[in-house]
């Protein structure tokens, strides 16, 4: 989806700039003959939340990504009441989420830089370590930022749907391709359903949908092209081949872990 891609790119571009400036600040300290101990002491005392979001301008990157996200509203079919105050509140939730996430990333950049300096690594080597990090890898960040965009769209839809009758049928809208989880195929094959039916058959999926990085949303508006029959066929072929295993929803997964 172009809007999701654009919002992610806005955030990643700001992050690339912040990452480079963080390392440039360390380089300037090294060139100014600060000792390793002094640099480490500076990093340990650093207010990362302010430094990363304000001084390195990640707050502007977040604002740009959120601004792009609201473009979803231009293409969204409005079917119920959603006030401007409600839309602003949902946008603020996304902004707050991304700001907190940016602070978290800043803390991890600090830790990786401190670890690299202690190991006598060059800044070029430390930058290479960033790409291999499981926390600050661009692929992981891409997924998390994309999640906030999809969650915003879903929140807007549910806000509009608040006054709809209980027997309203919800469709599961999104792609059916080789990236689609088996759980999402199951939901596509079963939809449309009422909220009560969704919760009974797929516990937690009203809010969690297919889980982290899910590309689907619930909507009372029918998609232009239904993937229902194709999803049913794919599931049946898995069953016929003996490769089918009933997927767990995110809620069922965590409940099972807690019970063991």
C-alpha cells in the first residue's frame, strides 16, 4: 500500500539521518581528544529521549510519518460518524507510540555505540553492527512502523462502526498472497462475520487481526474483489496434502503459554 510505504520511508529517512548524526557527534568528540572514558561517561549520562527525538530531529520524522498516515482518510470510505476530535485523538495515539518507539531505538543505539567503543571498534564498524542488530535492523523497524499505520486505519474504521447494529457483518480486507499467514487465510475463508462470531471463532482477532505486521483490516464495507473462495481452496489443498495445522490466534498463543 503506497501510503504505508510512504509513511515508513518518512520514518526510516529520519532515522538514517539521526543515526549518522549520532555517530558524527561521537567522531567530533574523538577528534577533540576526548578520552574513551570521557566519551563513555558522556553517553552514560545522556538524556537519550531528548537528544534522539529533539536534537537529532526524530520527532520531526515521526510528525512526517503521522502526517503521511492521515492520507489514508482521503481514500477511506466513510460509513459512520467519526468526529474531527476522534480522528485527532487517534492520530495523537500513533504519534505517541512512534515517539516512545524512537526513544527505545535511541537507547539501543547508545548501548551499541558504548559496546563498540569499549571493544575499540571504529565508528564504521559500529555502523555495520547496527545493520546486524535484531532490534535496530531496518527490516524490523519497517514492520513496526507499518503496524502503526494499519492500526490507525483499523481504529478509524472501528470508530465509525461504533453505532452500527450488532448483526453488522465485517469483511477481512487485505492481500491473499504467498506472505499471507495461514491464520489470515482462515479468517478470509470464514468472513464476513459479526463481531460476536469473530470473537467466538478467532479469539482476539478483532483487535489483533493476524498478529504483528498483519496487512489486513476488519471493515463492514465489502472489498471490491473477494478472496473467500480462493482462501477456502488453499486451506482445503493443505488439508488434502496432510500439511494443515490449525493456526492459533495471538490471544490463544499467549493463553496457551501461560497455562504451561
